[in-house]
C-alpha cells in the first residue's frame, strides 16, 4: 500500500504527472491503450464544503467508484460580468485535485447550462439582462458569453494540468446538457446552436473526448450519452461510440410541500446490471452525493434546501445503508467480469419470454455471464448451461465464471443502518433552550430607507430584483372614506391577489393579513382574504418572494414572478382595482442590505436583547450565540417550529427553511415494491409531514465557541424551539438468506475463481467508536418484515438471540454465519432459512 502511494506520488509530483491518452471505440473509453469499464459518482462541489470533500471522495472510492463527476456552476463562479469567484465551496481546482489525490478519474460537465435543480439552471441571472440575449440558441451574445466561460474553465484546468492528456484526472468533458430534448423548440437556431456548441468544445483542444447528454445528433467526435432511470436500451448515434450513461438517478429531488421519494436499492442495482449486461461501458450515478442547496442556490422553483436525493451517500456525508453497500457489492461483481466484458462480444440466449442471458466468453476460456429476469412480478427458475438458477422478479444475477452467482440485484444481504436525528439545545451548557438569550430586530412592512422607484403598474418580480434577493415589496396607500359601510357593518373588505409566483405575505398598516404561495406543480397562485381597513390612509405592503428560480425548459429565462392583479372588494362602489395604480417599490430587506447576517455587519442595526423572544412575529431577525453540538456527528438545524425564512451560521448561508407539509391525501405506500419500472412517485414517504425539517450545518462552519446563528423569519414562528440535532447511527439491521450469494468476495477477487466453501454470512458494523450494545431482534428460521418491524416466522430457532448476543454483543463489528455450528441442527427441514437481526449501537 505504502509502495503504491509512493509510486503514485512520484508519478504526480507537479509537472511530473504522466500524461494519459484517452480515446474510445465502440466498446468503451480507452485509456493508454486499455479499454475501461468505469463506474462514476456525481458529487457537486458547492453542495458540500471543502472540509467534506476528501471524505466524500474516499467514501465513493470505498464504494467501488472509479470516477467522480461534477457539473461546473457558472452562476456561482461569475457573480457579475468578469467578476470571478473560485474560493470556498467554489474552489473547483481544489476539488479536482482531491479527486486526483484519491487516485480517481474525473468527468467535468462544464455545461454551462446544467439544470441540476440549481438556481436558473446554473446560468448567471445577469446574462439574461445583457441586451439581446436569448439562452441556449443561435444567439451571438449568449454564445460569446458561453464560449468565454467554457474557455475560462478549460484554461483553468489546463493551467493546473488537470486534463488526463496533461497527467491530470479529467478523462471526459461535457458541453451543454440534455439539449436534445429542447432543440426543436428553438427552431432553426436550435440545431445551429447544438452544432456550434459541439464544435466550440472540440476546438478547446483539451486532449480528452467531449460528451453531450441526451443529444442524438451530437456530431463526431462528440459522444452522445444517456440520462434516465434505465439506459440499457440506449445506443449511441454512431457505431464507433461507446455506450455511456451520464445520469442514473438513484433517487429523486424534493420540492417544498412534496413527499419524499425513494428509489429502492434493488432497482438501482437492476438498472446498472442491465446496462453492463447489454454492453454499457461507463455508468454515472446522478447523484452519488447530492448534498445541500446552501443559501439561495436551489432552483425549481420550490426545490428544497436539502438535495439529499436518497443518494448512496446521504446529505450529511454518511453512507446510506444498504444502498451504498449493495451497490458496492454490485461494483465488485461487475469488476470481476471486466476483462471478459471488454474483450469479447456477447452471445445472447433467451431463457424465457422475459428472461435472457448474455455470455461474454473469451478465447482464453475466461467467461462471464449476466442472467436477467425482466418480469416485474414473478420469480423464475431458469436453466442456463445445464444448471438451474432461481431469479427473483426484476433482477439480474452476475456470474463472473459463467457458473456461480456472485451477486443478484434483488438479494440485499448488507446491513441497513438506523439513523436518528438526536436533538440538542443550541446552548449545550443550558438544560433548556428557553434560557437562551436572543437578539431581535424587526423589519418594517414596506419601504425602508426610501423607495427604489414608483410605477403605475405591477412590475415583474424577477426583472426587478434580478435575483439579488428573494424579496420585493409592492406598496400602496389606500384612502378609506368615513362613509364606507364596512367600517360599521363588521363585514371586512376582501383583498384579491393574483401572482405569477412564488409566495406572498400581505400586510395592512404593519399587520400581517394573509400569506399564500404556489407550488412546484402550479407556480402561480391567487387568493382572497378578508382584511382590516381603517378610515383614512391605509398602508398596504405586499411582500412578494421567490423560492429559487426555474432551472430548465425552453426559454425558461423569460418566466417571471410577482403580482399581476391586486383588487379590494367591499367598497360602497364595489371593487377597487389597484393593478394599474401607483405602486411604490422596494427591493429586498433592510437587514439584507445592511448585511446583518454577516460577521462584519452584525452591528449595523440596534438589536433588542431578550430571553423571551416574540413568537409568531412576522418579519423578524433573530440572533443568538450558540455552542457547537457535542462530538463529531453531522449537524442539522431543527426548524419545525418556525414559519419560513432563511438562516445563517457565522455568516455562512444554511439556506431557506420552510416546514411546508405535503398533503395527507398524497399516496405513500406502506411498503415499497422494488419490482417493476420505477418512477419518482412510486415509493414515497412523508405524506402529511413537513418535506424538510432539518437543515444541514456543516461542522466546519462551527468555531469552538461564540458561534452566531442568525435567522430571518418571514411569517412567524417560535425561535425558543429551534434546536440542533446530531445525525447518529443508533442501530443496524440485517437479513440474510441461505440462498443469497456469499457476501464474501475475497475468493473471487484474486482470480475470478469461486470458492464453494464460502457461505452467506450476516455482517454488522457499528460506526467507529461505538459497540453493539443490545440485540433487539434475532430470528434464524423464516422471519419476515423490514428493519424495525421484523417478525418471527413459523420456524424459529429459540436460541437465535443468545447465539447473536454471544457473537456480537460489545463488539464494534461481528459476522454471524448461517451455520449448524452456530445454531444447531436443522429444525426447518425443506425450508430456505434466513437470519434477521436488529441491534443497537452506542
Ligand atoms: C436531468 C438533468 C440534471 C438533473 C436531473 C434531475 O434531466 O440533466 O441536471 O436536473 O435531470 O435530477
């Protein structure tokens, strides 16, 4: 190991890295003359923090990944024309070098349009306001800016010698993103632009191939690639291009107010195995670690701050088990077949109407086979080369020697971890957060420090703020005559508002009257609400809010937001239409303008100190000195008792919070059936619950003491109930069956030979520094159920608990063989026995 490291260091001392030659043929990428079968992981650098990068990359490497893939986020790098930022979370060079140091390759998806549930799809909002610009079509200002940025990134990588052709890790680069879907919407300009983008990319002369995702007409030598939940059916547009899958979605994203999607590990593994079975050469998980949309980087609109994605590494950086480990085993099994897969053409055998085998046999005698059962309902026993194999529904078995099954995608033998958010006070030294001292500052509803402009109409929100803030005040005063009947008859007038999106608070004379918002499925909204008006002058202040800008679709940059109609009904003369009246506008909040959430702006206002902060108080800034939560576990900020707003720690942007709940009437299945085609609505959880309760606060943002938490609450909440939570693995589950392939790959690793002595085992590993402290459930026999809800079956070894306790208790990890030696003589004759265990870690 040390030798290997030295060798690598020697190869990669600055300027001494050996250049690699990356080309391709119909089968795969070819690196230095060798065909490669590659498994890749998307990790987006600004969705975590530099302190997490080495750990995330190491966890990907341990998971059996060869390549890290990332987009480049233009609007995070070019804050205004020519004003570049490559520090902190945006230190792209540092990220690429961390990948290089880990000995992995990198795919750089420059875009620069990326979609990605990222604000404005990654393109700078200022670019929309460069006169004459239309995004993503044959448009000179757009092309010129896109070319400048692409060249800037390519040159930055070249300067640092990061392309494989220079000895660096970058083996592929991507231009544009899924343009094929929208090309025809742009008429003639679409095709011309796509071809221009490809040529512009190729002319960058990086020495590595370029790819275009979902772009059937990608011209040679650019490789068109596939993005979907399944890509086994995909064929590239030319016989000399390899089959590459740039986005396999192992889960899905969330929007505020929606359910929580999950993609079962069995189905992710099935899709990957099918892809390699059918000649795939490079597969990328989009995303392998999703992370967090910090600050105002979420797109949508309405994308949550969490971009967890049910990915193999969770938002907080912990391996998600069993997904991560089930895929790790899959990667090992595929790698055992790599040689045969790349060196031979397959023979395809039909084994039934929905069953097929691909056999990759080399002349040397080496052989690997993939056997698939595409039946979404029924298991099947198939005969393959005179041996019968049981194939669960919707599964692939991988046979690295064409005889023995190393892996089946539907048999998940690796442990599940039980993860909890363990609450801790903001002030860990105090017993109760209620003793915490808060500083508060209240925003005025409406114009502060003078108006920005006055206009006889309702303006578009985004064209006005240019996304410098989420907030835009629309204010107007309404004169009410003494003679209005509603002043005496108790029947309040009705405020009627229509908005293109995304959310709104309505104040009259500084009092909050109503709040409303659209949703991801319908961004615009309208509402009617009774309001209280007084005789004389009434100040109406409507706070329009964006919740992330749209990140895709043709001409999305022209989609607006904000108010389109404001009326008040109930006057003696009927309805008062204010839509074309004189409105006074103010962009943003005073606290934002004065930077009071940043360390150097904290003192720009006079805060009021109190240990009894106001509750349900709109437009309020809260500030407190907080302690870092104990230990080293990842941290989430629990905002379930707050309304909606944004939070910062030590000036770092935690992001938008909004415990908006999904509808109780949404569908959440009680169990998730992995069989059959997946779609993002198939295995949802969280019906009737807040879409997001906890907000990741990276550990590296904390100092040992004196941490300043700042919150801007828009509509009202209870700050005394805000707490931190540590993300802790408190227990483990595992269920292994006698008919599972052995979980021990050691005998396969060396020479792809099968060791028939090896038997399935159940392995449990608690997090570092913790021990298996109790066995909550153990049954050897025919148990059923899922983690947390296992049930004993009609055959159950009574000694199950004591056997597992003896082997596992007070150990950090243990391995329990499903053997007679452990459990005694067979008391379930004729049955396939299973072992199910749940333990606690502490
Ligand atoms: C793809 C797109 C990605 C991401 C994904 C969904 O269409 O290329 O950037 O948006 O969908 O997560």
